[in-house]
C-alpha cells in the first residue's frame, strides 16, 4: 500500500485543521459511557479529538488520503459534528465518492440519522445533488456506493435529487 502524503498529529495540514473549532463540552462529554444522542456533540478539544474533528474536514474537502490516515490513527467515523452529521453525511452532501468509499471501508452506520434533520447519509447525497450541486461531486457514484453498502433505499415518493441520482435510485429499485 502506498504511503499517504498526509501525517497525523502535529503534522496535519494547517489548511485543513485551521478552521476547526473545538465544540464546547456538553452533557454527552460528561455522561458515563460517552453515549451520544440527539443533537449533543461531544467535545473535540485537545489532541484526542483532533483525528475525528479532522476527519469531518477531510470529508468536506474531498481528501480521501487524509481520511484514510486519520482513520488509521483512530478517528471515529461515526462521531457527529455540525448539524449532527457524521463524516459520511458530509462526504455525501458534497458528493465526495472517494471519501465515501474510504469511510465505508470502516463500517460506519449507513442508516444513521443526523441530529438536525433526522436524515440518512443517502438523503444528504440526494438533497446535496439537487440543492447544493457541488460541480466536483460525483453524486451518482456516491449514491451507488451507499446502496451497495446497505443503505435503506427511499420510498418512491421520497426520491429526489439530480436526474443522474434519480436514475441510479430507479435502477437500484428495479434490481431489488
């Protein structure tokens, strides 16, 4: 396996880490067992949270090599961040199929609902393709990866997104 150009810890690219702000410790950070529910966001203050907080940035910035290095360093792919979205939610919103592929290799819950909208990563990809439309995003591939990983397909009435995404969803529905 080729060595990643990204390092973890103090060598993490400042452009990626520079905009991260640690969340204030909330009830989830102090509760026994560290369970997280709803919109509570545990603290990412200190170096222990850096890999996980940076994983959110890697997902948003389409940096699959960095995501792989952070996961290898112990980043939690299921940790909620802004709007209660996990790194998988954010990679889906932007249509970053390469990052989605890396995250899926670490078995995140593909049917985990975010805290703010109670939406699945697949919903974020559908809505992102229609309402955000990242010109560099590959939303059809992102949706296909999610479905192949076991994401719950939406009911026909709930299908939305770009034409290309809707085509992937219809093709999937025809195979099931």
